[in-house]
C-alpha cells in the first residue's frame, strides 16, 4: 500500500489580538518547519515585522498568509526586522520595493553582511574544529547549489536602536537591544498591553543558537539580554517560531537553566583531557547528534567554549589540523 504523502505546508495568517496578526511562513530548514512574521495595523496600512526567507515559492506563501489577514503587499507601510538571519529578513528588499516603504533594522546587520562566511570558509572552520573530512564533504555537497535565502541586497533605511519607536493601532512599540542570538537582534516591547515581539531571543520552546565570530562573547550577551527582557514584565510573547506564549519569566529561567547545564557538560568533558570542539560536541550532544544538525550543534559548542574562554575557564590550543581546548586550573 502506498504511504500517505506529507501535507504540503502553505502560508497561513491568523489574528492574535485586535490589530495584530501572525503570518506563519513555511521554511525548508532542518528542524525548523516555519517562521513567523507579524502584521500590525497602523492606520490604513500595516507595519510588517520580519519577512521570512527567500526560497522557491516563498513569496507566494507570504502573500497567501497576508491575504488571510485581509491585507496585501500594497498595505505595508514599514518593514521592521528583529535580526539579520535569512528566515527573518530574506524577503525584505523585494517587499520594500513593491510596497514603496522603508526597512528598519539594528546596525549590527552590517556585521552579517561584511563578515558572512562563504562555504569554503565554513569548511575551514569545521576542519579547524576537528570535524572529520568525510562527513564534512557530505554536508558541503548538500550545501552547494542551494540559494542564500536572501533576495536582493539587504539594507536598512534607519537604525533600529533604543529610543526609536514604532507607532501602530495596538500602541507604541519600544526597541529593546537583545544581542546574543545575533548581534543585530532586537525585541519590540509594547508596555501598556505588556506585549513583546521576541524574535528568536525567546521562543515558544526552549531552543538556543548563538552567532559565533561577530562579537567577543555572544553567550554572555544573551545572558545580559535575558535580564533585560525579564525586567519588562511582559505577559505575552510573539516569537519568531511557534505560537505566542505567556510566562515569559518561566521561559527566561528555562533558558538560563539549559545554558548552565550545557556549560557544565562542556566543563565535565574537558576534565577528561584536551579535546577538539567537534569531539566535545559529540560528547555533549550524545545520541542527538546528526549530520543534518551538525553545523548548528558545532556552532553551539564553539559559542559555549568562547564564553568559557572569556571567563578565563578554558584555553584554546592552536594546532594542525585542528585546535584543541583545555580546562584551566581554578
């Protein structure tokens, strides 16, 4: 008997609050089936927060989702980007051109644009981290020929910094700098309704990722950003993935707990001796390690090691073909 085929994802739009709609946009990424953009009523138009990534059929999915909210691209008066990852900003240039509107984004996006590694540089970092050549080449072959996820050239008309406000029918939104996940990351806070557009800083389920190599200690930045968000006393988070959620303090604490557990696991592994970042990844991730998710898992380990290095707990030992890491004596 023929197995049933998987239902094909399409763009969806749903009302969350008066004047606030969620656009659920499909993604073709490992373990990330969709992302959220947010449409906020603003007079006779909308403010669009995030855009989804550019891929085959992605603009059709976006337009389908937006249509379900009773709007079209012509209604977009402003595009606001929570952070410069392709699943959040990939369609910003063509949408802004079609709508005739501006794009606002934190100036940290320039770090992504200036220092974004190409595939050969990513392979070099992986080899230096101790990744065996055979699985690395299999991963690289899957990556070659794939699109960047970014339509056109990313740009910003205005820097999205604290003090900048966004006017909507739901109220005035304030910019909260929350680096860590990405150097360009911001959250948007509406204090009267106690709403937070949290991007990827806080998600519906506890899941973490940190950009490595752009700033000295992204994990440290993330911890500081958790403190900022915790102090806001928001009651509802509109996240970049999954459904909106309450109990923001509980999510903040769960993120702190997960990070502390992973850092302890790295320390424990290094107590057994010097190791490469890849070896630490395999040990810490354990049975959950897969080639499909290896790039993300290795990036997390490198972020944890960078944080412990900044705290003076570990040291990198340069080597050929791979660097090793050692735990320092307290």
